[in-house]
């Protein structure tokens, strides 16, 4: 979750603003929005100011957005027109305090819209997104407001600011410049039009893809075609068919990625091919679910926006405040990963082909065969069957005795379930987090099960951000898309799902340990190529011997997982890394290529552009397709990771380096956890990322711990 200036929203949904401060007037219905009964117009009375989901209705969002925008415009207008000379308090702090109603509705709407949308919320997003884009432009592009910020920035050396205040002033000034504050009036007008259209396209893409993913589910009329699935998976497929009104048929819903979990188990090759094809073409069928026209226009308009703001391409525009800084640095980083990855891919392709032959089959492996035969290789090499593992990973036990246990051992925090806090869906659970000294720290919501009205993937954000200035503590949510068990059945998950739980809770820790005065710098409001560092670092504790032994217990007997099976999981953790890393590199390269288009480039044919990009990757993309294809790459077209998907790999470099430090200094200890909390998790964006990391690690990061962790270079972690 990031905070763009004072409009505190999740960047992923592009909830940015509508009107022009310089002479614009709000829509008539905005000024007249009634405060009567709208739960967003006053602070929540629940603990931690948690959203009043017991009072909120779909019809409350649009009026609250309108009232919130109108109110913030009035507040910003008062700052810009203040006759007193600008000071840090009457300009910067005043902007930090503005927009409280808009904060509340934006943060709540974004969480619900991504996880539990409906036609009414879709309509709100469609209507409000361009209005919010214009609203943000009104603030960033107002010359009187920028003049005050610039005056303070130019005099900053004599203002006697604290370190956090100096950082805040610098961030404000840079964001104004980056948003176009120095453009001429005609160029500002052109930028407003671009931003409005981009916000519309990003919303259209998100809504279209959600519908296309639902429609892309594979419907199977005969159970025999699902041979290989275990009874629980078959029961879930039957339940999915029933829920869609397809009684007597089985449905395999799509997850957000190219590969689908059921491919590893399905023994019928035609079914595997059909499922893979449904995934690969979900948004490329030439119907209302086709996203390619939106993608082509988005890429072209983003390039034009970058040129208008003085950048050679959109990637350069995005990376100005990231840890990597330039597209060239990103490309150099990715290039370092390719040789070891390609070598491993070649070994793995040979293993897959051998497994096919051993199965008595005579065909060249294709992407829909990989997961199935990789599982056979895994079983043969490590004697590890995924079906043996699931009974030891019951979701609630993983959460309480794994995720929470590790956090307690490292940071001293504790958790208590709050059944009195209202939620937006019955699947959601809420826990209060208490700090090591017994003081209240945060609320955290968990929404783990897949729904057709939920975006794919997993994520974290805030319903309420932390700020000493505003007197608020974090209210955080973790969302995932695990298969929901049939009624009365336990929620048994894969080790990949376990890792996802630890990952998203790493983000939650970053948010709940926030300790900033100013909301703009608080918690996870950091660069994309730094924000994944705490989350990926937290994944390491899923296999820590102490933590693993505490949560990996049979759901029926409570018996610990046998050590022989534990050893197999650990050995197998490095298996298939050519595929795992290759699909990420290919996706990151595809993202960068899209966003390094020059402004004068013609609108691209999406399929041809993608094919050319993958061909240049240096990897085996025939057998190992990208984790996301352009047409369903939600991260880069609507979720704020444009020219930023490399961040998952970049921050893996950081997290593996940090974990190597932990291993060298005693591992899972309170002292180590406190140091990591003090130097990384609690710092927000109060300093630059390079110095922050070096202060903890002792030097710049390098890729060796990352490649060693994946088993791509020799040596122990």
C-alpha cells in the first residue's frame, strides 16, 4: 500500500481525483451530498477507527467520495490562498491533515472493491475513477499551492526541520514536479486529459479482466476427465459448478497466473491442455472480455505522458524515486539472473522429457504438461507427494501456530480474535494485535478464500493508516485466493499457500510497525522495489525449524509432521527453480519492454509485441511462459506496478541478503527481530532506501544469496 501525497489510497486502483482547483467547480450533486446517515463523514467509533461495515451500504460510497473531494478542495484552496508566508505548519502539515473524509471512503472502498465487488461498486469505480484523477491533478497542478511548496523547499536549509520533516518536504516537492507542476498551462491541460483517460482505461481493464477470468473457468461435463484430482478437489469443483448453476458439471475456476494449480494433478492431457488454454486466452477471445485494445492504448498514452513530463519513456518516469532509479539499472539486474536461470531451465526440460518417456508417452512437453510431470520428477527425486503434505497444513493452525507464532518470537507481539468487529464478508476474520509492552498496536483482517467477485492473487493494504499527527493506528487487511473447503471440511492448504500467508503477513508487519508522524511517509508508503522486501523476508520463517515444527501438524491427530517428510519439503524447496525464476523474469522483462516504448511509437499489436519481447528475453519461454501474459497482467495495467514488476525479484535480492544476516547472527531471536523492526519495518519512507538497507546489512546487496537460496549456485544459504 502506498500513499500518493495527501490522498491516502492504494495506488493499485488508481483512486486519484476529479476537479481543478484553479476555477473548477464540483458537480452539483457533489456539493449537495447529504451528511445525514453517511458513515464515512465522521470518524468511526469502533476500536482503531475500523470501518463501520455494520452501517456501510453500497449507496454510501459515491456521496462520500463527492463530499470528501469537495471538502478537500476547500481545505487545499484555503492553504493555497493563505496570505501568510508559507511555513512548514501552514502548508505541509496542513496538507497532511486535509482530506480525512476522502481518506476514509477511499481506503474502505478500495479494500471492498478489490475483494468483494458487485455491480453497484463497479458502477461507483467507473464513475469516480476519472473524477478522482481530475481531483488529484487539481491539487498537483495548482500554481499557487506549488509556489508555497517550492518556497519552502528552496529555503529548507534554514528551516531547522527534523529528519522526518525534511524528508516529507523533499517528497512533496518531488511529487509536485513529477506530477507536472512546472508545465505550461497548455501542457497541464493535455496532462489532465491524459490522466483522466488513463484512469478510465485502468478501471476498464480491471473490470474486464475480472469478468473474463470468471468466464474463463473450465467447465467439465464428465468426472473422468478430472482423473488425478483428490476427493477434496473434486468436491470443490462440483461445488463450483453448483454455485454457477451448472448442477451435474464440474468447474475449475482460474487463478490470476498463467499456470493453474490443478495442472499438477490432472492425468488427462486433453483436460490439462484445455485448462491451460482457458488460462492463456482468458482475455484474448475477441469478445467483451478481451483486454488487448485497452492495453495498446494504455501503453501508448503512458509513453505520451512520460514525454510530456520530460522523460524518454514511462519506465524512466516511474523509476525516478525507486531504489533502482533507472530502467538501465533494472535491465542490468535482470540480465545477471538470466545465465543461471537458463542453464537450470535446460536441465529441467530434460527432466520433464525423461518423465514423459518413463510414463510411456511419446510427445514433446508443452506448458500444460510441465506442472504434471514436474510433480512426477519431484516425487521420484524427493519421494514427495503434495497429497501427503496438505493434511499437515490446516489454515487456522498455520495462521495461529505459524504466522502469529513467528511474529511473537521475533517481535514480541500477540493476537486476539475480535468477533465483535463487523466485516464486509462472512469469510473475513479480525484480530487485535498487542505490542510487546501490552499496548494496542493494530487490527488485522484476514480474507483468505477465493470468490468470483474477488480479484485474483494476494495482497495487503490498510483500512486506516498509522500517523501520530492524525492520532491513528493501523487497521490492515490480508487477502488471498485459497480454495474454500466444502461445508464441514477442514481448510487444508498447500505449502505454496503457507508461503503466501507468511508473505502477506510480512506486509502487515511493515504496516503495523509504522511509527511515523506524517501519513505520507508512514508504513508501507515506500517504493515498489522496497515494499516487497519485508514480505518476502517473512517467507523465510515458514521453513524455520522451530516455526515449522510448531504449525505443521496433522489436522486430525495433531501429530507433528514426520522428520523424513520435513526433510523432503526442504530439499524440494529448491526444485524447479529454472521454471519458477524464469516465469518471473519473463514477466518482468515484458513489463519493462511495454513501458520503455518511446512517445512516438505507434499503437502496438499486443500479440506481436509480446512475442517479440519474449523472444528477446534470453530464456526458454516456449516451455516456460511468463507468469502473466500481457492481456491478464493486472499488476502492470491496473494495480500500480507499471514498470515495477521487477520489484519482486529486486526485493528478493534484498530479503535473501537480510536473511543471510539473520542466519549469521543467531536466526529467530528477539534481538534480531527488534533490530529488523527498528531499522527496517518501523522506518516507513523516512530515509532513502539504499542507506536504510546498508545500515542494516552493512553493505550493498548482491545477487549471490538470492541465487544460492534458489539453488542456482552452489553453497548453503
